[in-house]
C-alpha cells in the first residue's frame, strides 16, 4: 500500500541522512568472503527471500542459506525485496516458536505469499 511505500521511503532516507557509508559496508560484506564459515552456525536459521527480489541475487542468497546446516530457505512467490511488509506475521510466528528443531531443510522450498 501507499502508506507502506511512504514509510519505507522515509526509513531509507533516514538511513542515508548521515551519508552512504552503511550501504557501502553492506555491499562490501556481501561481495567478499566472510571471516567465518557459515557451516559452523549451530542455530536454526530461516532465510526468506522474494523470488522477484532485484536487490539481493537469489542464487547467492540460496547458496548462503544452503551453506548452513540447520536452515530453511523459503522463496516467497510473486514478491520482491520488501516482501516482509506483507508477511511480517509469518516471521514473528517463526521467531516466537519455542522449539524450531524441525526447521532443518535439505532443499529450497517455494511458498505462496502469505502461506
């Protein structure tokens, strides 16, 4: 909705108010090899990504997710980078579950938006 776009625009503008160093750091971290092995992350991890995201390369995000042993990678169909504005409740529900040990996945799961 228009109000969400406006809020995201204001948030983005505020993030750049003191300069563009933050996004530059983000891109440099994304573009280089990390100082740790993601395969050593013991926690359960859920990676969500819109399958129409134009900001994050989908193959790179899927590869990162698949490099972690206790992960689930979910592509939300028909959504882009800001998919969470429609599906925040899904993320909050996942975060609130006391035991997520059944979240380990061997492959990418494609889900319908809001499913």
